[in-house]
């Protein structure tokens, strides 16, 4: 029975061909038929670009018709499959031929992903995947002077090599801040970029192409989202691959959420008689875009069909290759994601090489490596990792020309006793316990420990602890925003920019599911606001905002709101102080001086907000953004103007800086402070941005935090003049906005930033990513389009309508009740409310209410 | 069951909530234009936060249930059944709601009478 089984293979790429060879080897009598879509039989796609070195299609071929004939394989080229009848076990092609099977192998591979950029479908906009593609590229290059590859990953650089060999002025445009972001770390990516540029290929990182239009000096012009552009004659898309899983769909096989035909360890799809191998197959939610794992699947499938017991159990994705003549290697955990791992870096600016090894916590095992410019250590390192061998006592000798130099250690994790959620008194140990007890995602840890279900202030910290713990147990952790979007905040930001998406609904339709929630909606609202700087209360955005953002005020426990006018730098005139006092008196508001040197007015009812703000705006106040994920205050000491010790005008600078960044939307709130001398009375080192005066200028500190998990800010640069200071702050904040996760403060962002403080310095001070112009330009755009949201709100004709308590009644919320304490109001307790209702005591605030109702009417 | 006209559809905010006073009860009314039901009405009182705030929460879906998240402590309440996803014992009063000839109608009594602390 086994010997005469009919095996039909769809696809004759490298993996499909490997299967044919393996199958024939293990079963001499099997009836093997191959359907091949391309005109050519299997060829070596890995070396595709060598065709431009003078190699021919025949040189790349892995097999021939004669060879298949000798092996007794039936093969049909240019055959595209139209239908698969799983019951009758028959495959039908576009031309109507039918092929019966006992076992069907899908080896359909993948296709290049072309980003949805306007104008991407014109002639001379090509992809790089097949021999046919090469013919088109050759034809186009013959009538072109310059070429651009969109995508700076592994394949993109291969493609760049191809068009460079054709003599074109070659450019690579990459959306991420670095090349080969999957395989390399930031520093490795930077060195690779420098080396490639020396070879005559211009690299543009952090560039999002928004459209392709007719050029002036060349055939096309690529317009980037940062208003810059690049002209070119030929465009090659190489922005990643997608599994060619169409046949899986046709046959109604189980597919992954984001594509790929799901297979088990035996390479079987949801139909046990259909197997899938190579890039079209999805194993354990992973696609494998390298040839080695594909070959491995081919071996497993052949073994399964001939009674063997080989299983596919994942694959090591380490790679070593030469891109445009530059040696690049990536092994294992190249991004040093393993908790508590250690990094050892060797960098040689003269020879132009960079080597990093990632070691286990004890420093005795190799977890990963990044090599750029010199991969001679690759094989040794790979062996150490794959075989889990003990490292020598001085592991640095593996990458150093001669040993010496201390390894740099990464920060250690929190101890088990650390309190994560102070509302429910949950320690890190409790969270670890919950995970040990079977919780395997954030939601179940939350419901099991109650962590982050109180004030929610620890949500970000909790997530990072849970992610770390799960990752250390080998669970694949995702950084998806929520159940509605299978993407991180940064990925969503990219999509919004690249596809020019301007509304939540548009993004949800294209990339999400369900109706959204209170997690993704504000996150996307913030992305839209900081990308397009639209008024956050445009009708399309209203439903995305937290109540605080919707009503431009902070909701308190009883449903009333607090009002915080901006008092930049904490400086206020007596007249303005009097206005605040008078408004507070008139509306019976509770007054409290905040830690940020301004005044908070509590107890305002929803419908009172526009009236209160009308008064404040009339007196020259503007919104303090206390409700937004944006700049709060720039705290200052009194500075050299008055203070005997001050060396600079800290108040003047604080006001200037507060006015520059007010209203800017960010992943989380951020605070700043300016101290006039080293005594540091403004406590600048506990702020996201801290500035301390020196005799010669300003010292800049970044990423500090007070609050739940205090962190001293890091000294970033010293003795700066004012323009340089502002320039660096622009860049740091904009880089934070562009790269931080949702609700991630700068302190946590810094701790998770690959390369930490040094990396941030290289990006901001040395412009290592070449993005500083763009960061500054975006900041400039946003500062120039600033407008006070409260001024806009009250100028709008339906302000009063928007802020009513009831759409159908002028009455007010009778559940907001106050009592007097220390000569001011405070919310009544439940018991006090019951008492007030029983005695029908009208308290003074109600009289004010009636007056205000008249104003509103 | 009697219906209470709370005014024209202009009073509603798409994909968000407003509050109306119906028969002396505060009712949170949510308008989802793409949904066949379009309008949903539940009590405006958040029994956990003990304040009349639900109309000001963000609406969305959790496991295919349409919900509003309380702006106070973020518990989710189902717009169709009033159940609290985080506290099974809590069911909010749910009101019938409809749009007719450009006006919005809310039933003057809740659909199911439940005890809410």
C-alpha cells in the first residue's frame, strides 16, 4: 500500500524541490507528481542577485527536467492550481487538468509584500523574488539612471546589491530607524549603514513613504511623511514576505490569524492528508523565512510519508551572510531579550567591525550574538549556543583580538519582594506565584492577584514583570495593544503614518477587529493627535478619548471635575491670582496648590466647566493640560534673578520651555523642571526632563521619575547653550513619542531602550540614525500649530450642549453633594448624602448652581 | 411599556455616550451608528464607583460583547444586558431604546428589574 501512494506536490521552490529529493530517497516506488507555477524548475533563490554578477539561470538551477525524469518524477511547469477537492482528493488546475492524490504537499512559498503606498502599481515599480522579476528589473534598469529599494531588511539589501550591479545610483529607504532590525541591534545596524554607504549605496532610515508621484528630474518622486522626498527612476519593493496561503484558503484549511497554513510537528495541516512545508507553513504561530528550516520541514514531511518519525520542533534562525560585500551575522537572542542576560561588546572603529555577544545571567552560556564587518567568529559562537556549551572563563576572548576589558552588565530585575501594585499590595513574588500556578497572560494574572485593578497606576510595570516572567518560561509574549489590534503601539504608529490613516474607524477596518476598547481607543487617539495634530475633539475622535480628554478636565471620585489653568514655571501675577480666587469663590470650588507649582480647583460640575473657563480665558489663562497625556508643568526655583546662589535665570527658561512643549501629546504624561544652580531646589533630577544651571550654561538630565517607582534622571549632556539645550530636548521627546509603548513613562522607556543612555546619546547628539532633522521638524510643526483646547472648546457654538449633564433637562446631578471641611467643600460620604437627602438640606453650593444655570440658559 | 422622547438624534454623539433624565432616572445612552440596534440605554449610575458617570465611559467590545468601561475604575458593563464583566453579581438596569423619525425614545422603566446596591 505504502509503496504505491500518490504524492502530489504543489510548488517547486527550494523547499518543494528538497522534499522531492528526500521523498524519492526514502521511497523508491512512490508515485510523485510536481506542479510548478513558475516556468523554471527549482533554482537557488538565495543567490538570486548573482545573476547580475554574470551567473545564468542554469547556474542557479537546482534540478533539470532530465534529472527529474531519472528520478521518475512527473513534473508540470506553469501550472497554477485553482481548486482542491479534499473529499475526492483531486486537485484542479487553471487549465482544467485534474490530479488525484493520496497525500498532498503544499510548498507554495511566499510572495513579496508591497506596502499600500499610493502609486505603487505603476510600471517600473517592481519586486525582487523570482527569475522573472529579475528580467523585469533588468529591462527597467536599461532605461533608468537611479533605483530605490523600499525596505532595509535582509532581502532589501540583497535587492539593493542587484540594482547597484546594474549600474544604477542606488538608494535604500527603510521605515525603521535602522537596517536589518530583525537580526541586528541599533549599533550593529548603524555600522552596517555606514559601511554600505561607503560602498556607494545611500541609506535613508526612519523614512515612511507616503506616495509615489511623477518626478521632476527622474521618473518618480517618493514623498515621505516628513515632507522630504527622493527622486528615482526605478522602485523595488522589498518590505518583507507574506505566506502564499491562497491554496490553504481554497481548501478550507486552518490558517493563522495573520496568514500561513497551520501545521503540527508532523507538518500536517488541519487535513492530515495535506502537508505544508516552507514559507507558506505556520508552525507554533511562527513563519520561517529562511531556507534551513524549510529544508528541515521537507525532511520531516518525507519521513512522515514513509513511516518515519521525524518531527519539526522549530528552528534556529541564526544567519550569516554577506550583504553588498559587508559580512553580517546574527545568532540566537541578538536583541538580548532574555531576562538578566549580559552583553559583551567589542567595537573597532578602525577596522570597521562590531561584535556583541549576549551571555546568560551567570555568564556561562552564550545566548546570542551580533556581528557586523567580521563574521570569522560566527561558527564557533553558533556551536556554543546550539549545544548549550559552557563558555570559557573569559568569554570576551571569543570576540576580542586579545583578551581584556570588563564586560558591561545589563540592569538586574526587581527582587521578588518589590511591591508592584500598592492598591492590592501585590509583590513581584505574588505575580511569579500566579504564573507558576498556571496564569499565562496578563488578564489572568490580573484577575488572580487583583494587581492593577485598583488605581491602575502600576499597569505598565505589571505588564513588564509579567512579560519578563512569561518570556523566561519560554512563553511567546506579544506586545499587542489589546485584543482588537494584534500590533504594538509603535507598529500602529507606523501604519498610521505610512498609510496616512486619519481615523480610528479606518485603522480598525484595515488592521483590527471588534469595536475597540478603553485601551486601544485612547492609545490610537494619542497617535492620531501626535501624528496629525488634529483637534482632539473633532467628531471622529470624541469617542476615543478618556472622559478627562473629552471634557478637558480631571474627573474626581464623585463624577465632578477639577480645573487646572496653566501657570508656566509657577510664575503668576497678583491679578491672575485674584482671578483664580474669585472664580473659585463664585463657583464654590476647593483650592489646592499642586506639586507642579500651580493651583487645582476641585468640585466643578460638568455643565460648569465652560463657564468657569470662559472666565479664566478672559483673564488670560489657558488650559494646563492636567487631563492629557502631555506636558504637565515645568517646575522651577526662583533662579539668579532673586536668589543669592542662582547662576542662571531658571524661571525665565522654565516659562520658555513650558510654552514650547505645552499641549504636545505623548504616550504618557511628562514633567520637567529647571533649577537655577546645583542646589537643585526644583528637584529636576526626578523629572522626565531635568535642567540644572551651571556657570557655563545648562546640564541636561533625562528620564527621571518620582511617584510610585522613583528614578534619578541620567545626566545626558553638560554645559549646553540654550539653543543646543532646546534642540536636544526636542529630539529626546520626539524620539520618545515615536518609539515608546502606550502608557510608558520615559523612565521605563529608557530602561527598555536597546543600548540605554549611550544609545540615546548617539541618536540625539551624534545623529547616528540620521533622523534628527525629522525629529526637529516634527516638533516645530507641532509647536507652531498649538492652540488652547479650552479656548477652542468655548468658542465652538455647541460648547454648552456638549457639557450638559442631561440632554433633555436643565437639572443637575443630584448625587454630587458636598459638605464643608476646613472652610472649603469636600465630597459628601455616602452616609452624609443619605442624611442630606433625608433632611432635604439645601447646601450653599446649590444656590450658586441656580445662578449658573441662568448663565448657561 | 411607555416610551419617553428625549429629543432628536442630534443630541446623541456617535460612538460615545450622553445622559438623559427619564422618569427621574439617569440613563446613559450610547449611539453606535454602524450597529443594527444603533442605540443602547443603561443606568448612568456606576454602583462600584458610586457616581453617575457611565455615559462618559469609552465604549468598545470585549469577547464580542458591546461594553462601556466606567471612567472611574474601568469595570466593563455590557450595553445589552447590563452585566458587569468583572463582578458577576452586578447587573445594571437596561432600558429599551429606539430611533423613530429622527427622535430618540427610551422606555420609561428598565427592561429587567434588578437589585443594585
